[in-house]
């Protein structure tokens, strides 16, 4: 009985907020969350691009010529690569929700 009451309350609340359905509300919220996560990834990537003055492909090409310590370069490379992969995953998820 409690589940039915909660479900009814949820549907009423969502409709009162102006959404046509709980699914519509969830879809919009999921898109917004994905966009926030995409912005975080892009911001992290941009920080690394500013730090090195190049994109990841050029960073990899010139890795040996960079003046930072090997540990710093390797850490940044791993972080950069992970951010790019995560960005791609998030963008695909967002596209599937379009």
C-alpha cells in the first residue's frame, strides 16, 4: 500500500512541477546530469591543454621533449586519457537520450 501511495505522490509532484510524466522528468534530469558531467570532463581537459599548450595527440607526440618531470607527465597523461575516454562515454549516453 505504501508503494502505491508513494507512486501516486511522485506522479502528482512531477505533474505539479510541469512535467508530463515521471519518465519525462527522469529523462530531463538524466540529460542535465550528463551535461554537468560532460562539462566537468571538458574543464579538466581544457586545464591540461592550457598547461601544455597542446591537445592530447600533440602532447603524446612531444612527450619526450616536455620539460616537466616524467612522473608529472605520466600522471597528466593518464588523467588526460581517462578524461577523454569518460567524455566519449558520456557523450554517447547523452546521444542515446536525445
